[in-house]
């Protein structure tokens, strides 16, 4: 595992705090895996003796390709051992330089995206073949009436009640009944359920137009 071990000790106070920071750079970006603060020479540490560290600037100095920010020497365990003075942690990055580089990167990204989109070949849409309209075949009158009766039966309400069709003129129904000669045939003739045709005949009998 590639990384750095940073040890921070004060120069003017032997009883101060000793800070050890281990940084892992295996993934290409620096991340802290250990941060230890200990009192030297077996003493104690008071809150005001804790070092004021800017970890963001410290880690930024370790991120490649800027190895010159921190001088590292390989240690016996393969990690870099770096001695950093507390007073020398001001590795600042110029804000003006960052502000100039960010827009250029954004414009380059937008330009590359536009170029990538324009270089893609356009797919030509194929027109779907038109479906031939089915030829109409003439059906016998009885078959059409039976189909209409089946459709009327399928359209019966889900609440269980029977659907009735409005009765045509009594004279027309009487003439059709005498022509087809039966309740079922009358229902098939008008394309209605049989109970509807039965109700029409009952109405004709109530009107005195049909004998019981």
C-alpha cells in the first residue's frame, strides 16, 4: 500500500504534543488512515497545546503530481516518512489559478461532448410497411343477427341486471314476429337477448295486438 507517514513535533517545546498522520495514496487520491496525537516524554497535553493543523492543505500537498510540496523518504515498511514543521504547513494553492483552470476545463468538456454528439451517425428511420386492410366478406343476415345478439349479451351490466333495448314501433315488431315465427328468431332478427324479445311480445299482448 503506497502512502506517507507524517510526524509533526514542536521545535521549541520538548513536552509538547507529537502528531502522527498516516496517508494512503494507493487509489491516486490521498486519504487519512490514522491521526494520532501523543504527549512527548510521558507528559500531558493541554487543549491549548494541540497543534493547529490545516489538514486540507496538508493532504493537498501529498496528492500527485505535486510531490515537491512534501519531501518524503521511504521508511523500512515501504511508507514514506516525512518530517514536517508546524510553521511550514502553509502550502496554499493560488485561488486565481484555480479560477482560471476550472472554466477552461468546463469549456473543454462541453466542446468534447458536442463533438461526440455531432460525430454520431444518425439512424435513418425505416417506414413501417402499411398493413393491408382486411377484405370485408358479406355475411348472411342470420349470422349478423346472431353476432349482434352475442354482443348485446356481452354488454350486460356487471351488477347482474338484464339490459333491455327500447322496443321499436309495435306494428314493426308484430310484422317481424309473424315473418320469423318465434321468440328466438325475433331476438336474432333484432340482435337482442331473448328476454328482451319476450318482453316486446308481452307488451304487444297487453296492447291487444297479439293473441295470447
